C-alpha cells in the first residue's frame, strides 16, 4: 500500500498515528505530495487532489481520512481503533467528526488569514469558523476528564486537531481556560505514534 502524504496535513497525521498504534506502519510506503498543486499522479487516484489518499496493492485508491482509517483498522489483530459496535463506536466516530470539523474550520481560517489578500478578507465568515472551533474546544474540555488512558481513533483525531491548532494558530491560545484538555493533550502528544506523526517544528 502507498499513502499519499503531507507532513503538515493533520488528516494525514491521524492516519499515520493509527498506523503506528496498530503496528501496520511497515506495511505502507509513504510518499509526500502537495495536493494544492494538483499533481497528475494524485488527481488520477483522487479527483479531489487531497491527502491522505491510500493506494491499495490492486491499484485502487481510498479516501478520505475516515474511510482510510476504517479500512486500515480492519487489517490488524490488535485492539480496534474504531469499536465494532455499541455506544463506544458512535462515541469514537462522533469525536472523529468533531475533530475533523475543527480541522475543516481551522483550514478555512488559515485560508482567510494567510492566503487571501487582506483587502478581500471576509470577517463575518472568519468569525463563524473561529466560533465553531471555540465551541468544539469547550465541549472537548468538558469531555476530556473521562478519556483517561483511551487510545482509539476518537482521541487520535482530537490530538491531531489540537496539534494543528498549535502549528497554524487561528483561534489564539486554545489552552487558556481549558486545563483538562491541555493536560490530556500534553500526555497524549508524548505517545510514540504522535511523535512519529508530528509536523516539522
Ligand atoms: N476530508 C478530507 C480532508 C483532506 C484535506 O483537506 N487535505 C488537505 C491537506 S490538509 C489537502 O489535501 N488539500 C488540498 C486541496 O484542497 O486542494 C480528509 O479527511 O481526508
């Protein structure tokens, strides 16, 4: 298998951390590609020109990150990263959706703040996306005390999202007023899987 990859993509980070946590990392080759420049080798595999894209041994490809994670989780014999059934499954999938939603908003914020010419910035839109991130972080702060030693796709996705806020900013000092989330992230980010998938400093 081949993973189309970017060192700064938090969605890719989620997949790479899962590969490490499940012991699958040696079964996947990794190749970096810039989705924004729409290279043909990526658009042939994924018309959306996005990473992560996973190319399977039969030449077919899978995207986006939740689909790739679900596929990979079926390939190993260790503890499931996505519980197969029951309330825990829906909790993990809901957490992944919330974390990915934070990322979708954070990328839009980065686009407004960094990429769009200042004269064209749309503060109304920026405000909506920033407030969505802040509300999600407040919810995670309320939930974090219950996470304890969990290792699954829900918490991997949350940690990847928080790491991206550290990398790109967008909502200022997110740890302020959120001590439980900050303490949990400090411990979780020290896991070998999170260190191995961290963006370059
Ligand atoms: N929903 C997708 C989002 C992936 C995504 O936004 N990837 C970004 C990099 S962080 C990308 O490839 N952007 C290139 C583009 O939009 O052209 C997933 O979960 O995989």
